[in-house]
C-alpha cells in the first residue's frame, strides 16, 4: 500500500488511539518540515514523528535497542533522523522492504515502549 502523509497519520492514529500534535510548527517557528507528532493523550510521550523531507515520507519510531540493530539492516530503515540512534529508527514509508503488517507492528512497539 502506498501511503500519503495524511493516510499514514490516520493509519498511525487508528492503530494507537493517540492524538496528533504540531509542537515544532508554531507560528514563530522557522521549521520548514511539517512534523506530525503522534502522542499518547495522557502522558504526552511521542509515539511517532511523521514528516516529508526531500519528497520522502518518513516515520520515526521508538524500538528496543536490539530491534533497532536488526531493523537498520532492512532497506528503507535507518537510524532515527534527529532522534536517539540507539532507540529510534526512521522508515522511508513508501520505499522499504517491510510489509504493512511489519510496519504496523513497529508502530505498536513504539506505542508500548512509550506508554
């Protein structure tokens, strides 16, 4: 399935029952990237960060350190952009070798690690 920015945000929210936030894109921000931050509604911890940079739709997700080391061997999965490289990955959503089920599982892992 090819995701758009909007459909990926909706897919992530549906999986996690979380909320979308834009803390890095306020009226005084000089940020050029629109960061869709998906957070837990109660503790406000970040589950994922969805953004487009250089025409690449990307999602940052938190994983266990062991899972990160395995995941970065998969084409389209890299250490987290602007995140702790030990626990976060960035997935090129429409150009990777993950199944939709594997991506869903990674989103749920991030949800559980940040609850």
